[in-house]
């Protein structure tokens, strides 16, 4: 597990399984060898999401096993196996083709028995480059999950080396990132003319509409998605009783968790402070949009506020969101700073179009 923790402060003016059923075996006439693998899903923190049901983050329900006759991009697929129901990740016993410098890819929780079959991925024609290029499409956050009543996440692992192997252990990485936001808006009534931010909603924006079935740890190659989507705007509270849902968007305290596809949007050295990150963000960078109201010490609504928090591997110039990473953001608001590029302020008078009368 790789976890990235943000602590952001907004300052104001003042501041096989032999038991598993095998439904597909695309064979080759070369010599077969019995091999054994154990798969080790890597955790990315406690499961807590606004999805319709709880998410089995690190469980494997079904599994594709793909053998390529080399490790280079042009290596050809020579064996493909699909297990619709995996019961023991620690003892996967299968037959693969003997050879040196082989690549074996494990794609878990696709819930798609035809994804890499002979029709869609013909033996001795489908390459490792083709595998890396195959994408899952998204139109909403719900598409990140696989399964029906029980939700799973895509996982991927890889073995490279000689076949037969010696009981190799293969880590499985999540093909997505996890984002957890915890926020607090502090009381500023002790300050003259203090304005407190009251949160009304949170929304994840600029999410890639696709992701690869190949999970590359610490990837730095730009994602360049075909298009970007926005998740639904979230408000209110759900404690998760009976559904697995868990989020709370309160006025002054709240939390929520999202899962998003990888988005390697790049680095911009001009964003040398967290206040400038929004100003210099690439157009494809993923961000959280936090909407709220500026409430004065007298309890009156002064302005409508939109705060944009761009994700990345640091608080400043990095806009890369990588797979199998838990981005934890602890955000504290202390008043309203209108010179912060992450914040848009719309005065109530501007909204209402107020016009004075002569007297």
C-alpha cells in the first residue's frame, strides 16, 4: 500500500485452484508444465465509500491468467485461462507453457468471460502491447466497481521469469486510486468581520473515462484520456446502515471517500505553492470541487464560495493520481481568503443583482 497524506490549511486575511471451475483454456501445442502461484492483493486502506454497497477492496472473485512468450511489448499471447470463481488465492495450480523470460498477467474481477477469449484476444496474435492498450470505460463512479450486489475493484499482477516457476508470490495492485477527504471549517467569531465557510456539497471532477487493465505502479506516462467525466454532486449524510454507504457532508465538518481511475496529468513547476496549484493545473487534472457559503459573524450569508482542490502526489506542482494509492486529505478552513487561486467568491449582492433606489 502506498498512502499519500495531505494536510492543507486555508489561511484567512487574519490567519488453481483445484477446486475452482475452469471455463476457458486456450491451448497451444508446446510442452505444458504444472505451475503454482499465490496471489497477494495489496490493501489501500479501510473500505469506506459512498457506493450503493460496501466494497470488497482486496477480494478476488474471478480471474484471467494470460501467458505471453516474452516480456517485451511485441510478445505474443500463448495461453489464456479464465476462472469464474476463485476460492484459494494461496494455491493456484495451473498448466502453462515451458519457457524462459515469460510474462504471466493476472487480471482479477473483470466479471467478463469473453474479455480475453480466442475471439477478442487470439493466441499468437494478441500482444502484450495490446493487453496494455485494452481499456475499461467509465461514465460514472459506479463503473469503477465490478460485480452486482457485492462490489469489487479491478486488480492486476504480473510474474516474469521462467516457466515452470517455483511457487511464485504475485502481488495484486488495484487499477484505481482511492481518495478520502476529511474537512473542518473552524469558528472565526473571535475575529472582527470574520467569515466562516459553510460546506454544502462535494464533487469529484475531471475523471478519466477509461483505465487500462494493466496496473503500472508509480506510472509517470501521461494518461491523455479520450474524455473526462464528473461524478455526482454529493451532499447530506449517510451513516451506512444496511447499505454500506458512508459519507457526511456537514456544514462545518465532514468526510467522504471516492475511487477514481488513474490520471497522470503531469507536473507544472510554476505551481510552487498550494495556493497556486489551481492556477497552474493542467486542463486534464482531477480535482475536488467543494461548494459552500460564507457566513458572517452576524449569521448572515455574505457570499457563495467554490473551492477547487487539485489532486496529485504532492501539495504543489504534481498533478499525477496513480493506481493503488490512497490519497488522504485533511483540510482545515479558517475563514475565507479571496486571494487564494483555489477559491472563487461570488458576493450575495452580485448574485441578487441588487440596485439601490434614490431617496
